C-alpha cells in the first residue's frame, strides 16, 4: 500500500508540474518537487485518495447514490416485513 501511495503521489506531482510548466516535466523536475515536500513515511492505511484512484473509486458517487436509494427503500420494507412475519405462524 505504501508503494502504491508513493506512485500515486508521484503521478499527482507530475500532473501538477505539467499544468504549471506547460510541458511534460523532466525526471529532475519531478525529483526536485518530491524532495521539496516535507519528508513523510507513507502508511498502509487505505485512504479516500487510494479509493478514488481505484476503479471503484471512480464510480464511488454512483455507488453511494445506489446505497442511499437502497436505504430509502429498505426502511419501509423492514416495517412491512416485521408485520408480515407477525402474521405468519
């Protein structure tokens, strides 16, 4: 996970440099930008940035919307289900 986060950070820095410089950054540009950052060890925790970088993360808004819809449907269903179970022997 730490290696994935390092690669993700490097990719983001390259993207930012490309936007700022108006050209593809050289390896030296990227290395200098990484060294300019505060040194920090990457943890093995799964963060929102990691989730968004994954395939499902790109679809996370659809997943959260579907989950909200399911919750909205399940609340009335749970009440009706309890009533039906009470009627059955």
